[in-house]
C-alpha cells in the first residue's frame, strides 16, 4: 500500500469515528515491532471529538489566516508599475496564507504548524515591525503573533503524541520476550 493510500484509509477510518488506537492496531497487524511511521500518520489525523472540541479556535485561526492573506495580497494588488522587488515577499506570504488556509480547513498533516511558522516568519521580517508607536503599525504584528500562537497551540492540542511502551509477550516457541508497542491517549 502506498503512503497516499494509507493516509486516505486512515482519514476515512478516523472520520467514521474510530479511535487512533483502533486504526493503528488494525493497520499495523500482529507484528512485533512498533511502526512509528504508521503511528505518526495516525497521530496527525485529529479525531472527530478533538475537532469538535477545538472547532471555535479552528474557525478563529481560519479567519486570521484569511485576514493575513487579504492584507498581503491587497497590498500587492495596489503596487504601482514598475513592480518594486521589495513587494514580492508580500505576494509570497499572501499565497502562503491561502495555502495554509486550505490545508488547515482540510486538517492536513502539519498544516497548523505550517501556518504558525508562516506567521512567525512574517512577524520577524523587518517590514512588519512597527516604525511608529501608533496602533496602525502595531496591529499587523499583533494579529500575526496571535495567528502564530493560536496555530501552534491547535497543532499541539489536535494531534497529541503517542507513547512507546515495552510489553511482555511469548513468541512461537513459548519464550518470554519484550516488544515495543504504540499507545495513543484517545
């Protein structure tokens, strides 16, 4: 099974109401070694309960991403000809925010972390630092900072980490052995 097919199967099972542990156990099978690549694929698909619990924060993040994209793209649209090369990052950030908005809406793997990184990078860019003490210079920085913090928080809350445990079992010859197993908190 290819990685894309596996992710589609995981998404379908999670969206039908299965817990991450059930999905992992079903796809992993009776093997003795923990499959961390499979565990990561299951981890980054939030359950329906977690989506419902953090829906408000998710919608706020999508609104902030839409504002950031609109702000960057509208500034790019009003550039006079010839195009100033210093305005190119605004277009790149605007398209990046639109991509992040689409990925966050679809709950793609690390979309929230991507959105957080994008907002943090734009805050760190020197053109967004307030040049004056008025609110107009500080407002974009505050909005982007809120976007970065909210996106990182949602990434952490929607996709909790699994743990690896060592468990006793008996092999085919009846010998006592230990194996690593993956356990999800949900």
